[in-house]
């Protein structure tokens, strides 16, 4: 008997990726068998997937937590359905828990089996957060998707991750991964921030938002309204980071929908090595901020649309 299944996502995938998934479920005869066959058009490597993920971390498997009642051919004993992992280092995301639960395949889902993960071993992960509670996972827990690479095994002693890191690389050092995942490319990008008092750059902390799916038609039509809603109906400021280091700042007052451009010669500089963003006004240092976290967020728009955000949280470096 053929069974078809669907899967909901909470992670924003890279916009250049287009996937065609054909899910075909049959009797599993091996633990290595997947519950679906996949065709992924685009870059489905861990490097690409993790850049669009809401949560990326280095974890250690603590235990198998839930088990299937049904026997899986090719596996001795009860097949684990979920595992509890300890977060060793968080690279991306707003997850606050030290331990999380990740759910696997039950023989009729498009997930890898949890038995593929060894207790006591380490992994780089970019999982999806579950949006509802079912018998195969609880809301706010996580799962993986078999049709692309969203985890890598890690030799913690050597500090190397193995697997399909990119189309050309099957391993990466944790040091290089940390540098790549945390690098921020600001040239020729547009961001916005809450700016109630028109002086966000004087604040001790700032959150900058970039719309990831800005080319979608509904986003283009509702750009200002989206920014207002994300800012809880407060005024906002647009920041355009130009290639030559110049910075254009424009305040939007939502009461009368007027825009005011900041005067003066504003410039920016970003230190990717130390994760420091510096603002200059008329060639003099104005303020300096340290990137303290990078996150992904989304905003529901109408019934079927979502606006995806890349969020950078900054903390002022004082005495500058």
C-alpha cells in the first residue's frame, strides 16, 4: 500500500533553493532506508541549509527518550523515536534551553531514524522546530528532514565535523564553521530597527532586522506595514549599508507616514573577525556595537504567507 505524507516547516530555507519532493512509503527492510525518496534541486548541503535555519548548534546526545512499540526490520530491540541532546554551543537562534528533544522516523515520516545518532556522540545540527504536538513529537521540540543535510557528525577531540558540508567539502573544522556561520555580509543590504526616539544608535542595545524574502510580491506591496507590525506599531528606521562604506539612515513616522533622512556623512565598518559594527558621522567615530546573537524570526501575514527575518542583536561597546 502506498502512503503519502506531508510535512510542515518552520525554518526559512535559502531563497535560491527550489525542491521537488516525491514521498513514497513502503515496507522498510533496513535501518538505513528512508521513509521517502527525495529530489532536491539546488544546494542541499549543511552549509547552505544552516545559513537559512532558525536554530544551529553543536550538541551531544544524552539519551534515547521515546521508543516505538512496533518492531523495525533490521533493528534489534525497540527503535528509539526521540533523543535528548545537550546544547554545547549555540551558533544561531533564540533557544534558551540547555537540553532539547529531537524526534525521528516512525517508519512513515520523512525523517532519519534516531538510532543513527549515538549516545555520547556530538553533532552539528540545523533542525526544524515542531509547530504542534502529535504522537510523533511535541510542540517546540525539533526534528530533521531526510531530503537535505541538516546535521553532521562531529569528532569532538579533533574538532572536525563530517558529512556533506558543501557541494565540494565533506568535512569542516568547528573553528572554520563558527567563523563562516557567524560572518555577516552587510554590503549592499537593507535592514530596519525600532526607533521610537529617533536615536537608536545611542541605545545600549539594538536589534537589526533584514527581510529574507523581500522579493515576494506580498512583501513588496506591504513593506512599510510589515516593518511596523514587526516593531509592534512603533516608528522604525531603515539602514542601507552601501558598498563604499556609506550608510543611509531614514526614519519613518507611522502616525503620518513621513520619512526623514538623517543629515551628515554617515559611514559604517564591520569587523567580521571580532563581530563589531562601527558607525561614523562626518569621519568621526560615533558609536560601536558588538554582535551578541544572530537569530531567525518570522511574521505571519494573512493566512498563507510568512515574512522571514534575519535578526542581529547588538550591544554597545562603551568608552569608545
